[in-house]
């Protein structure tokens, strides 16, 4: 039996999560949309790495903080909403340092936080979506309230744990 693989995502406040989910539901190809909108911190973690992450978050005891959601950008064959926060990038970099030996090549790359609202469509469809979302998007602030850990099940994810900030 293969050992489980986990994904770590940013826990956003309910209102921001709903707004981003509405965009994902509107633009993500329905047959591929098996997840809620999310900003990934780490794409592939082992159970051992999850234990290290849980310990690192407990030791750091971060408080909830705000991030900017300034607007959409192109992924080429999709669209995402940029997430801007020096505090988020700093936290993620500190956690990545603790996890470095256990990180995948993808998770060792520079962190560029975003929420994908559309992916795996034609470039033309993505371009139309980008125009639509840019026209309607109002920059806003979201609140990071923790980290969610998910077990990857080959498509959908199953919630494993929430590491709440300020707890």
C-alpha cells in the first residue's frame, strides 16, 4: 500500500472563500472541478512532513493576518487570483526551511501564492475569462486563519486537519 500524500493550503475567512469559490464554480471546467478554491502552500507532503509542519506551526503560533487579493492574472490555459502578502510568503518560507529535505521539486520553487479559478482550458477561453474577471473584480483583503491539511486521493482531497492560527 502506498503511503498517503498530503496537500497544505491556506485557510481563508469564510466570506473570501465563498467569493473565490463562486468564481471557480463559474469558470472551472465542471468535470475537473473536484475541489474548492484554495491557495496551496505545499503540493506534496508525506505523513512525516505533515507531523513536522504541525510541530513547526505549533512552535511559531502565528496569529491570523490579512492578505491582499488585488486581481486576476493569466496562467496561459487558465486564470488565477493573485494573493499578495509578505507575511504569508515569509511564513511559507520558514516552514519550507523546516521541511526542506522532505519537499518535492515543485515545493522547493519560489512561492507565488494564488487561487486558481480556471485551468486546463484553451488559451482563447482563458483569455475571455481573464477579460471578464478583470472587468468585474474589486480588489479586496482576505484573512488567513490557518492551514488546512488534505489527503490527496488521486483527484479529490479529503480533509485531514486544520491548524488554526491564534489557537
